C-alpha cells in the first residue's frame, strides 16, 4: 500500500470508497488491446511471406534433423532426390542423402527466414522414408497441410492376428481405405508397421487416427465409417448444425462371441519345482554292463559276437519262413467229372410223380385234366 505524505488514508482505500462494497472491479485498470477484435480469426494460420523478417534478420543457430530409411527405399530416393533439393532451396534449406548410413538429413542455412519450415522439412523426410510418393509428400511443405504417423506394430502381439487386422483396415481391393480417405479428407498409406496420414485439417487427422487404432484393437472400421457418413450428412443441415447428434448416430453394442474350443484339449501338467530325471548316458550304460572296464580288443570281440548272433537269428527266421512256404499244399485245377444221365432221368421222374400227387389232391377243386395242357394226347 502506498501512503501519501501528511495523510493517514491510502490510495486503495479511496478507490474502494467510490465503488459499492462487496464487489471487485477487475477491469478497472484494463486497457483495450489491439487484438481484442471479433473480426480477427485467432485460429487462422498466417502464411510466412518473404517480406516478413526475423528480429536480427536471420536465425541465430543452425537446426538439423536426420531420418533413417529402409534398404528397399534407396533406389527410389536416389531417383527423386534432385526434386526434393529443388523444392527445399527456395526456403533456404539444405538436404543430404547418405547411402552408406542409410539416412536423410535436412538443415537450415543463412538464407532461411521461416523458423517453422525446418519442422515441415523434418516431416517431409519421415513421409519419404515411409514409402509415400514424392508428389504427395511435398504437399506437407504448405502451411495448411499436416501429417501424422501411427505406429501399429506394437498394438497386437500375435503376428497372424496383426496381419489380419491390418488387412481388415485395407479392405477388399482397398475399398475400406478409400472410403476412409473420402470421409476424412486425408491421404492414408499403410506400410509395414506404420500408417501415414496426410491432410489439410486437424479434425480429419484425428478421425483417421481413431479409426486406425480401434481397428487394431479389434473394432471393425465399418462401424466408424457409418458414423462418419451420418455426421457428414448432418453437417449440411443448418438446423441441426449446432445440436446434439447422439439421437441420430448408431450405437453399436459389444457382443461377447465365444470362440470355437479346440477338439483336443491339452491336459495341464502338475507343476513340480524339480527337473525331470536325467536319462543315463552312454558311459553310465557301459559302467552297468561292465564294458567300460574292458580293453579295446575285448570290445571289438564282443561287438563282432553280437553282430554274428544277430545275423544267425535273421537267417534262421528267413529259413523258417521258406520252409513254411514249401509245406503249403498247391491247389491245382481238376478235370471235369462226366455226369451220369441215368441219375438225372430218375430225378426228373420223381419230380413228375410229385407234381401228379399235388394235382390229384386238388382234384376236387380243379376239374381240368392233364391232356388239356399237353398236345398230342387223346382225351
């Protein structure tokens, strides 16, 4: 508090006496600022013009960034590197391609006036290393373009599952990726373990990143594409532009789908802290049989004896099989036996007599005679 000479009251006490008690006037000493104007768009990105100058006329220190690139990208980079240097020269940037180390470097020079362009050039090198074509990657040097690189390699542990979900992001013939580009207004490229996104709006980059991360977390991108399509239609309606859209957007519930259980269920072994018993070695077996203490000649003699015993055993078994084959009787085809016609005639007579007996039994019911059925017989 400041006191005047010869007065016991303070300056602040006089100020508060004029104002109503219990309220503080925070805007008492506030002056109007030149940027407090509703006509100014504070979110607009102003482009750097050549007439804009830095304090001091130049950058005080040199800034540089380096990025590694894979081996398969070397041939393409050597081909397009003159185009890259030609585009960076007007900004006062120098670039270098080191094929021995496999790296790209960009740095500022004394002619560089824009302090932010070095960060744009760093993003350019990252996009070139991630297999973007040079015509698309050079758009990042514009002030209204941004980029984002999503690392998807560590999101899924299983390699097969990772490949399936990455393919799900692409879709059949790249249709899912194309639909994502149309809805978000971004350029998306899937390469290896990363996904590169380029666009002229932060909103589109944020939407594309969310779709990619949810796809790797086992949420199908079709669900997000449906929501984005509805949101794009609702933005066109002036009445619904500033309202809550939850009643129009679909709500997808998670389903707990049980996976197929394997047919063969492996039984879990009981945990034992002790290791399994060690199988006996060759030396242990020789010690048990006593062969370890025998001389070399004795070992060779025993080996030959075992070999001869095994040979005699196999020869005996083969001889026994040969004898069994010789003892089996051979079945030969026999001559046809002449049939006796006399026996066949007797059988036919017996059959005729049996037939007569049957007919005589049916005589009361059937009035017909045998001569009716046989030609040449007289009645």
